């Protein structure tokens, strides 16, 4: 599949939002990035099955990570794969929808590894809530 066609297909499958923090493209001023779920440095290929959307902050924090550390079970576990797992099975929103809470070992490890509740994320989510389109319901 050609580059532009693959880009359009990935964005549509991801509902045009980050697979990790769920920020929709329409709320940020830069283009969401297509990232490799299994990094190229670890043998990941540039094929549809290995690509998803990520905001810049999540992509930078993920880098080449594929595992994280769960602070509850004290085990290393695979981080969340938005192509193969369902966000609402791994995470919930805090009551004010500014923080992501991991509810499984994978979810907790992902929150920590990707710094999903960094000050930047939390402050931005407070403003995004005012739009009425955040957090996404599905």
C-alpha cells in the first residue's frame, strides 16, 4: 500500500486520535504521528499491522519501549497496543478526566512508561474538557 493511502487508512482506523492518551487531532495544533508499535530498532516493520497514531508527547515517551514496569505487581509487562487491545479495558479516566488510571498491569505500566499523566498532559486535558469533545466516549 502506498504511503498516502496507508496514512489515510491508519488515521481512519485510529479515529484520528492518539492511541494512548486519546487526544483527538482537532484539539491539537500539530499533526498526529504514525508510530511503529514494535519499533523499527526491534525489528518492527512499516506495515499497517504495526502502525498506529500517537501524539508527539506519547510517541517521544514511548520511543523504543515495548515493555513497562507495573508498580502494583512489580512485574515487567508489555505496554498497551492500541491496535490489539481496547483502551477502556486497560484504563479509566479520573473523575475530572485529566488523568488516565491504569486498571490492569498493562495499563499501569503504560501510564508510567509513557508518562501519560505528565503535567503537560494533565493541564491540557483540563482545557480540552471545556470543548465538550474530550474525553472521547468510545
